[in-house]
C-alpha cells in the first residue's frame, strides 16, 4: 500500500451566497488517520474542509461544498493511482433546492435572501451518495473504507445497518459508530464479517493493519 486518498470534514449546503447549512463534524478523525499513515511511510492525499494537519509530508486538498468534494474525489480517482480510499467525510445527505417565503412562494436565492422576511422555508432534495459512485461509475479498483454514523440505536442494530451499508457501497471495510460514543470507540467490519471494536485513538493503526 503506497498511495491512499482520505476524505475528512463536513460539506456545506449553500442557502444563498452568504448562508449555508453544515453539521457538527470537523474532520479530526480523517486528519488523525492521515497523520498515522504518513508516519508509516504511506503517500497520503487528504481531501478536507478542515484546517490542514501538521504533517509536512501530507498532500492536502481543500473543499467546502458537496459539489466541491464530489468533483475532487472523482478527479483524484480518475487521474491518481490510489491503492485505498478512506472516505470519512461527513457528507450532506441533502441540498437546498428552493427557498420559499411564508406563503410558500419561491424566493430568488442566487445572491442574498433579504432578512426582511419574517419566516422562510427551505425545500431540500437528496444528494447522490459519493461513496456509492467510487466503484461505479468512477471505476476505483483498490480497497475502500466507508464510515457510518447512527444515533440512538443498540450496538447490534448498528452492526446490522453497517454491514448492509458496506455491501451497497461495495466497500471492503466499514467503520461504524453512534453519535453518543463516537469520540470513544468504533467498530470496524470487513466484507468477511470480521468485526473488531477499537478505541478511537487506535483506529488509525487498526485500519492500517487491515489495509496493509
């Protein structure tokens, strides 16, 4: 394993040219994984919306929106030579399709929506799943690691959901956790259903071991 692509951070969802929706994740896990892989002699490209890590040997590509991330990952797959992709970015499931006033009439959001409106509604439509494009149609043949986060479910439910999600995306491994304890531990599952529970700080080493 020589070259690895890692995604990290959150994708912004623009409302207009100055406002956006995001999520609570800031790319720390992806940066931690990238730093560890670089320390093991791997050439890493970190695609992130967060601040770069301290590693001087790490190639960093910044993004802000969903479309930014999609375009970068597609281009890196088609133009790069990666042995593995670790897709840990917290990607927005929805985009803003329309901004509506209190009477549900569309508002022009191409510049800045006026603050004079007493109430606004956002109409959301689903994004494609970037991780589901990596194999087909983008044609990546190397190892793929997917991340899955859930909220308020049991460990057994999480494992079942994660395994099904891994199969859908044709991933080789999936890292699964729940919001309630995601900063403490995670599960790593392989396509062979081999399951390991690891502490968060041990996650980079365990991923490296499995991919190598």
